[in-house]
């Protein structure tokens, strides 16, 4: 069966790779494309050619997916996409927009501002009436997107978030957060009124979706007829910490507060902090789950391979945020129970032969009550005949969702002990709640992860380290005749040919990323084809941007 290349990556992978020359199997650019001794001029010319190709050949109404076949006949986001689709989920449309705006800041060339504006208008067109965004948008219309969900989406065995079309917006995978930050940047750039109302809708979405107790659901507005999927009730209304939903929302609101002085944002942040303390479970299992129920604030699962359990990496993330909250406020409640949470993580830490993955000493899921690790497995061959289940056996775990995590527990404990020595009043001067008259957003978003600490200083002056002439020449010379960097698309997916069969196909799919031929989930191939990668484009442009930065 024919298989197509797909870039399957996440925002943190993309950002980690930026700042280093992206590795790609590339054909050489024709002679004369780098025909000057001036590395900066060469970099500028290559950037313009690559961006022209992206805007004129790849974009759909100013929006982008994650990857394209070399002949542009196929395209993919996290899954295979229809021709009229753009992807909101990073590294998608807003990620490209951030890059365009960054390059505009680095070069002063209005061409890149116009490219950034196109992205902004695309996101506005894709914005849900409520103000948020779905993972993807289809410019072909509602009938087309429903057809996609009923075919490609529904048959991605491990991608259960695509098994139903809710028709609303999601906080999952930071898509809404990144798009909201982008509209804020575009509005602040030139105070262009065409971005004012969409930005207000995005702010309202974050505010309207917040529960009275300070938490946020995964999806909003709520859908009354949301189905029970794979034997589990609808999870989209639960208080969600998975993928740092609350942390991402508060970071966006801090940007709004610091840049616009919007008191609504500050009030919502204060409420948002309270839900962390409220949902921390009692000792000796002082931890958090991916989601928590509204009625009793107990941990609850979501997808069928996310059981009702305490979750170690979520607990570590939330500990870090609670330490942030203490730094922001000096409020002792955010430190009071941190030792309990640190002790619980230590209690489930593996050692010796129990460590199944070097460097990953913490099981992902911990059973409530027993403190035993729950390990995910699967049986069957596709979404129709297959299922996920949990037990205590560490052998043959699923591989597409890590069952063990790397956590810097010692670092968290050291930070806690350091904060204990600081007087609360000494923190007040550094609080991001203090509105700064000279505040500006960071100049560059695409080559770094923006932290809250960046919002408490004059982050607009963050200069980049310039690459060597050899690194510049390598990227310039690797741009091909058409104007893109050919990249091995290391993941592949089965095209949709029909729903999965009730009969289990021959073979063992317990530790694969994909099931039988009906499974549309992406998986890794050892024989990648060359194509066009948004991730590689952003990485390479980020390196060249460092070479041309005018600041």
C-alpha cells in the first residue's frame, strides 16, 4: 500500500532544534544563488527565496500545515490533511506567523510583515465564534471537515482526540494559546485595528471558559451531546492540566496584562493560581492528575490510555508552577505543601533493575490508593477491533505514549529550599503583576520558549548569537532550485482507504505506532522521502535570522 511522508513533531522539539543548523538531505542550490562574498546578503537572499516559496506555493489562504510532499500533491499536519486545510496545532500556522514577525524584527523588511499579516488573517478566518481555535481548519467548509473527521480522523487508532468532531475550540497542545499570543503580537506591532476585535475574542475565550474555581476545561464552548469514546465518558469538561493548559493560559493573560493593562486578565490569573493548590491531593499521594473532576477535584483520565491516576510529569510541572506563584505573590500557601508533593515523587522513583528506560526514573501513571505504576498496553490491530488497557506489567508497553518520565526532582527540591530562604516582601519588586510602563514583548518567539520571567524585564532587546559564515553558507547552498530545503520526512501514514475491519489483522501491533493498513496514525519510517518541512523551514530561517539581525 502506498505510504506518504509526514512530519510529526511538537513545539518543544521544534524550538530545541532552532539555533543549530538543521540537518537535511538537500540538493545544492544552482550556481550564482550564493554568488557574493557577503554572508549577510547571501542569507537575506536565501530567506526571501524560501519565504516566497512558502507563501506562493504552500500556503492556503495564508495558513500552513506541518509538511508537504515534494510535488505538493499531499500535505500533513499531525495527520494527513485535505487540500483546503491549515493546521493550528504547533508547529502550524501561528508558529510560521511568529517566525515571519521575528524576521521582520530582524531585517526591517516590510515583506515579512505582510507575510505575518497574511498569517494573522488566516487565523482570524479559522477562529471559532467563541474566540478559540480547533486543532485544524478547513477552508473548504463544514461538510469537508466533518468528512475528514469521519474518515481520516476517526481511523487514527492512537489519536483519540481526532475521533469526534466537536465543532468547538480546544486548549490542547497550546494551539489556542499560540494563536492568541500571535494576534496579540500583531495588534501591538502597529496597533492595526483589523486585529483588535479578533484579539478581544481570544481574550474573552480564555476568560469565558474559566471555571469559578479557577480551572480551565480542555474544550469550549461545551457540547451537550459529546459522545462517550472507547468506553470512557466525555473528558473535555474536566479541569485540565495536561499539556500545561492552565499554565499556557496564564502566560497569555500575563502578556495581555503587561502589554495592555487589562485588569480582567490579572483577575483571571489570580483565580487560576488557586486551582493548583485546591487540586493537590492529600499525602501520602500528594500529586496531580492530567485532569480533575469538577465535583470533587479528584484526578480523572481522558483518552483510553490515560487512566484515572496521579501523573508524575504533570505533578513536576505543577510543582514548578506553584514555586512560580510563590515568587509572583509571596503567598505561603503555594509553598506549604510542596514538600509533600516532592516526597510523593520520591516515593515512586525507580532504581536499579526497575528502571526500564535509562534516565527515566518515574513511571508516568500511578494508581490511586496503591502507589503502583500503571502500565499501558494495547491489543488488536485498529481502532475498530483494538483497545488499550492497563496493568502492572512493565513488559511490552505502548511506545507512542511514554510510560516513564525524566524529572529533575533534585532541582525542584533545591529551588524550593532556595525560595524558603527568601522573605515574601523581597519578591514584590520582581512580580510580573507589577505593570511596567516600559514593557515590550520579546522580539523573537520562534527561536525560544517564552517564559514568564521574560515578561518581567525589558525582553525586547534579546539579541541572537550570530552563526558562523560556514553555517550560513551551508544553509544558503542547501536551498534547492524551487526555493525550499528538501528534508527527509521521517514519519509516514497510511492513506484512508476505508474503516478498520472487525477481524484482527495478522501481526503484533502492541508496540508499534500504527496498526494495520486501515490505521491512519503517523509512524516512523527508516526510508523517508524528501519533502517540505515547516519545522525545517523555521529552524533554518531562525539560524539565518541570527546572521542578519539588525539590532
